[in-house]
C-alpha cells in the first residue's frame, strides 16, 4: 500500500470518528424511519383539517377506537364535506375522479411497524392515550411525517412506566400521573405484540 | 513466452512477451476502468436502495357500513364440503373469508366442523380454479356460452329432448327446483344423482321394508347402546360431525352424570369409529352376513316378534363358535336396551341393510333412535340410475349431459365406459370449477362459484333449512350454476332473487311467527338456519316382512373365498373431491398416521404369513383388474381382508393432488342396483419394490408408560379414579400470575381423534404445508398433533387418541435452554415464542419432552397472491430458521382481552376459544382462565380424572387430560 493511500484512509477515519463523536446521538438506529415523509398522491394537509379546522382525528380515522388499525378515510367520506367545501380544487377533483373511475386512492403508508409486530390502536385510544403521543403534532404538519421511531424501545418505555389507566371526573380514561405498584395495565409480555 | 498450444489459443503475447487477453469485448474501455465502473455502480445502487420500502394503504372508495377495517365480521352459512350440510360461521376480515368455524345453534352440526370444512378456505383461494368459462378448452364469454347452449338445446328438442342433469346429492331445495324447472322444458329431461361412495342401499332397503325410499335420521343422542357393523359414523358415514356430537353427548361425564352410552363395533378394518368403541370385534366382511343373520334370528326369537322369526325362518349360516357367542352376548345387551339402541351398518348391499332394518324393528328403534318421518337428505344418490345413464350414453340416447359436482371419469368403476359414452353425447356441459378428469372431457365448462361465494339454501335434515351466503364477491369470472340454468330457460333474475321469492312463497307461507317476510328472512339469514315448525306427526310407516327371507337367502348364497377387500374413505380425502387440497393431503390419517398416500392395510398376522414388510408394494388382483399399492401393517385389521382407501390416484387434481396414491375405484363393483365397496376373491401378489410412508408418528405403542389413563365405567363410578396425584417436590419458584392463567383440559373420553382440530389450527395459524419428503424426515409443521397408541388387550386391540398441543408448562424445559431468550414465560402462563428473536438453535425443541416444537427448515413460499389471501393477518408468517409452536391462539386471547378492556368489563368464561376447541365436534377441548375458579376449565380440572402428561417430570403443564372412561357394559374390572 502506498503512502498516499494510507494518508487518505487515515484522514477519512479521523473525519468519520469526529462526526460520530460530535453528533453521535442523532445517528439513527437500524430501522428507525422517523422523519419519513413520502409524497402522497393527493396533496392533503393535516394542518388545514386537524389544525385550522379542528376536525377530530376520529372523524376520518374512524376505526382507531374500534380496531387494530386506525383506518384511512374512504374517498366518499372526503366528499361528505368537499361536496360543499372547495369542490373545484384540483386536489379535490382527484378524489372526484377516483370515485368516478372506481379506482381507490393509493395512499403511501407513513407509519409502519415490521410484520412481526401487532399494534392495536383501539386499546391505546380507549386507554386515553393521545394520538399526539405517538404521531406528534399532526395538526401542525402540512405534510405528514413519521414522528416516533416506533422502535421496540419506544413502545416498551411506555409499557414499563408503571402507570394505571384511571377515569377522570368526566368518565374518560386517563393515564395516571403517579406510578403505581398495582398490576400494570400495559403488559410487557412479548406475546402482547409478537404473535 | 513459451506456453502450451492450448494456452496460446486464448492468450496473445504483448510486445514484451507477456500474455494478454485476446481483444477486449468493449472497445476503448480497459478492464480496470470497467471494474471501477462496476464497483461504483454497485455502491451507488446500494446507497439508493437504503430507503424506506414504500407501502401502500388503499382504503375503500365507499365504506360498507357493516365493515370496520381490521375487525372481523362473522357470517352464518353452510359448509359446502360434502352433503352433510353442517352450519358454519365464516370469519371475514376486510372483505375476505379467512376461517370457518362451527355454528353452535345449527341443529345438524351443533358447533362442530370436520377437517374438510376447514380446507374450503384453501379451495376458495386456489389459483388453479377455472377463472373463465371455456368452449372446447378456449376461453369464452358468458354470452357466447349462453347462445351456443340455448341453440343446441333448441335443436335437441327435435330428437325428444333427452337431456340428463347429472349431479351429486343436492341438499338445496331451491336448487332442486331450479334444476327441475330447467329439465321440465324438455320432454325427456331427467335428473340423475350420483355419488361415488353412496349409501343407496339404505334407501333401497327402506323402500322394501317401510315403503319409503329415504335415509332415515339416526339419533345417536338417544341411543344408549350403539352397535355398528362396519359403519364409520364418527369418520365418514353420512354425517360424521353431527353423529360425533350426538354420540359424545351421551358419553360426556364432565357434567356429573354417572352413565354413558355403550358402543360395540363389528368391523373388518380399523376405522376411526371402531377405534373409539367400548368393545370392538374383528370380523371380515365375508363373515358379517352370517353374524347379522344370527343376530336377527336371536332377537326375533327372544323378542316379542316371534312371529317374524318364524315367518322369515332365518337360519344362520355357519359362524365360528366364538363369533356366535359374541353375537349372542350383543343380542342380549340389545334386548336390555330396547327402544334406546341403534344398529347401523356401513354396507351398501340392500339385502344386508334390509336385515339391519329388521333388527332395528325388532328392537323397536324406529320412532325412537331412528326417525323415518323426517328423514335425512344428506345422500340421495341412485346408483342404478347412473349405471343406466352410462348405458344410454353409449347407445347414443342422450342429447345433452350437464354435470355438476361429479367426476365419474375418475371415480366411476368403469370410468372408461363413461368416457367412451361421453364422446357420443352431442352436448356435454360441466359446471366444475376445476379442470378435473371429467371437466376436461366436456365441450363447454361453465365454472360455478365456490360455495363461499354463492347464495344457496340447504335442507340436510327434513325441516331444517340453512343458508349459504356469499362472504366474498366472486374472485374469478364464474357464475352460479343455478343462474346458468335460469339463463338457458329465459329467466333473467339473479339466483338470490329467486331464492328470496322461493322462500317467501314456500317457507314464509307455512310459518306463523313472523308477520313480515323481511323479518323472517333477516332472522333466518342472521342465524344461518331456520327450523320449520312441526305440524303434527306423520303416521309411522308400517314395517313389512315381505322379501326378508329372500334377502336372507341371497346373503347366504354368496360364495366367499380368497381375501376380502374393503374399500373405505379417509376422513380427510373422502371420495377424492378434495384431493387438490394440500392441507387435506398432509393431514395424517387418524388411524395409520400416514399422509400423502393410500395403501393396502393388512393385519400383522397376514403380513407375517405372506411375508410382507411395511411399505412393500403388492399387486391386488380381482379378475382382470389389478392395483399396485404399498402394504400398511394395520393392527386390528381382520386377518383375511385387505382395506384400501378410495379417493387417491387422481390424474387431474392440480399441483397437490395429481398422482398421489393409486386409484382403487376400479375395484368397486356394481350389483343388484348399488355400488359395492366390499368384495371377495381378492388375490395378493408381492413384489420386491418398497416405498417409505410419510408418517407423522413412527411408534405405535406407549410402551407401558402412563401416557393414557383409562378407567372402566364401573371403576369410575366406584371412585377408583379419585386417587390424588401427588405433586413432586418444588424445585423452582412458582410464577406469579396477576391477572389470568390460561389453561386447557382435554377430555380423552370425548376425543374421537378425528383431526378436525389439527386443520382448524393450521388454518388459524398460517401453518405451511411441507410435503411428503419432509414428513418422512419428521419435519411436519402441524402445531397440534393427535397421538394414537395401540395396546394389545385380551379382547383385541385398544386404540387411544391424545391431542398434543404445546403444554404451556409452568416449569418449561424449553425456556431454560434458549440462549437468546426467544422463548420466555408470560405473566398469563404462556410459553411465548418470539419469532423475531429466535436464531434457530433448536435447543428448545430438543429439550421439550412433549415434542411439540416445530422448526422451519425452509422458507415456505408465499408468492401466490391469490393463495396469500387465505392468511390470517393476526398471525405472523414465519420465515426459515425459526422455531414455532402452539401459542394457545394468543391472537384470539389478545383480541378478546382488548375487547373486554375497551368495554371496561372482565372477560367472560368461554369468550376466548382456541381454534382447536371451537371446531371440535366432540367438545373435548376446554380452554379458559385457571384464575377464575368457576370457569369451565377450572371445573374440569377439579375432576378426579384430571392428570398431567409425563407428570413425573414436574413441568407443570397448563394442558391436562381427563382420563378416558370406557363403558364396559357393567362388568367389573378387566374387560374380556
């Protein structure tokens, strides 16, 4: 190996080491997709809908309190409002066209977990966990991106928090502020998510 | 450079004499530059591909109101497997059916299902199904089909309209009306019902003895003593799920009852039913006739029908004194149970069945355990009609033949004659959805929907109407055969409309409960079944003794010699219709524990006498017909008989079924108006060839280990079973179960070993099929298996069945050896297997004394997009190198736990049912929470019969067994 090659290699190693030491915490773990912001077929803004117009998450993602999945709204449910609201917008016309052509809209999945993980939305929503805790401030996002890492660590840290689901004065479930010694509401059994 | 000549052929020397490659393939690019470019491209491609794989979510355009994404809906329907008409609940997830379960309120199946029913899901997503109608093998449009057929039918009316509609048993009254209406348009139209394995002799015998051409309803739930001659009513005979449920109801000791029904079986081969009998006698089919005659003779002499005995003057032919004594004892027992006994026979000889009818008549069983007034409709085949049809076809007397659900080119004993005759039929139309042996001979194929895609009704038992409702829109370009028939007679309605209007005009008119038809329809559809209100008793049919002595004479006059041959059905493959399902092919036979094959069963004594080894190929010969099959040495088989399973040797049954086993249908005989599955004068010649069976269990004996605990009924009542099982010393700390502790109790007294649970588990848990070779290497993947043990006893061979799921041990031996913590104990008592952690050391499997762990030796392909629709989305599809095992259906536990928590209530007992438990026709498996002391499983485990398998190992399994109890008929200790 020539001296020149050795020089180049040593400079490279030094630079990489410096970057790792300086910004190590921001390096991603394997499989961490947070920040993923794919291009969607329709330029839909959560900021306008959930933020400015304060539409409840469950209006569109109506399966979230009943099912494993939160559910993506059907084209027809978009048109519930958009028959009246901005019916001529080029983005809405895409929805109209989808219905007319009988071709469902192919949204790109933003939040995903591996196939060996089962996540149930309904249990979390019914336990009083805010959508924001995992999905971030969607109401401020013009274009939705992945907020959490959705790594096993992020799930388990909550499940290990030794907090109980209690009902508040209006009968809605809430996560208690204090830790409890009582039986955990959130299990850390592997089979709860992996089966 | 001095190289050899050969070297010089490839290399040239440069100016310095060094060898260089003769001419670069790419001009102007050096080798070095090319490799560099290749390297950069590879690096670049790798970098580019380091991004999130794009996944699509495609929501509906319009949400069906009843559907929530990710939540399963259940629809009540009817199984379309065989003609038994069991009630099903179909689990539909996101618009696709993924699992069939039993409908508990259905009066026929009462919540049970058999293995064939579970395989229907596989059949629905079979990508080998026909996707379009075909004319002469060419893809066609429905309009062209209709035009052609209507045209040809029109021209056939000139020659008398000799139209034949050939079908299997159709239990749908509305479909029968559609067919009748279609045929009524033609002068010579006839409907012929054909079943390759028919029970037509029962109907012929009843028309002789009672003047009614019906199969009566057999009530095993009222029979305190069942005597069966070769009838495999728990495995394959008429309606096995219904009979199993009824039969086990009277043998269930878990509800505190102190008596159970008794079952005596006389049979030549070892059947599933015989294996469950309290007393089983080996009797060859040749001896059977004599035994029956003797039985009738004794009964009618001793009973109050002495006049019948005299008038028929039935003398019994020669029988071995031993068998005569046994028949005499059996007759004595039957007389003590008059009116609450049931004698059944699997023979398809009308004369034999007539004797059986007389036996049941002398025992006054008609009206109590046998109902001839509201008969079963589960088999309506007429063998004689079919034999005549083949004759007509060969004489060129048939203008058009429509074939539905039949495959005589494979399963008729003279299939060649059928095929020849078919050539002479000008118009041959098949409704088959598979390109099977018969469909490939048809001119026009109009594929019918799969039963999970179609509307229909079913009347399995007179007055019990159930529904088929579509659970998915047709996947392919198929059309309901009823609609096809309607189109050809100018009816443009859909079959659904017709079904509705038919129900309105027939059943709705007769009932009084509902004022509005819509309410009646919706309720019936919701329940999946409608039971007609009974309008008084029909007058009981008179028993006629005429012809009885003639029948007896005919039986007596039969000359027997050589080996007798017994052709039987396996509970999974049946008549071969479902041979294309790999699930059913791989499901081991409950008795021989062999999959992917049929064979010639011979007794160990015969094998020794003829010097045959297991797997040795023999030639079975009967007159001019021969059949080559491997030998299976089958304990319990009668010595001078050979048993061979039908339904194998298909030549056009898709990837899975083609060429599996050998076709034994040519050995079926036709005599006296019915097909015969028992013949005599069989010759056996051995050959030097040998094959290896694909067996899932290779030892037949439990070797005196206490794996199966058994008591006689007398001992059970006297409380002998109540010996405390002492717990061994505690070595480990007990687990803490804060909320639930799941457990299971399997009642070995109820379990018949039918295998329905194994297939239910396979369908639920996405278990792949491994194939014959892998089974031979003991690499089967079934999470649940049923062990079968033989035990030599004084009175013959005893057979025991034991379902073995993962035992979910408290002191699990698997957990302590896993180096990567891929199998750990849950807070609810489960041994969890974490696929994503498993590295495949297989230590756990080696350390499991129950051998319930399964290893994925290969990546089983999931590249068929249609077949993949059958996968359960709640269960991970495992990949290669991963250990797997029964999870107690943890996905079902989680689903119900979440539901209960969301509704803020505790889980109800019985709310969570494992897949095996749900479909068990015998209700042998009980699952539940052991922390709930009032749960059914806790109650079961309190029984003195409760014991753990391999208790001495102190593994504390959560699955325990309730010891088997046999009804010894009152004798204390030691069965004779």
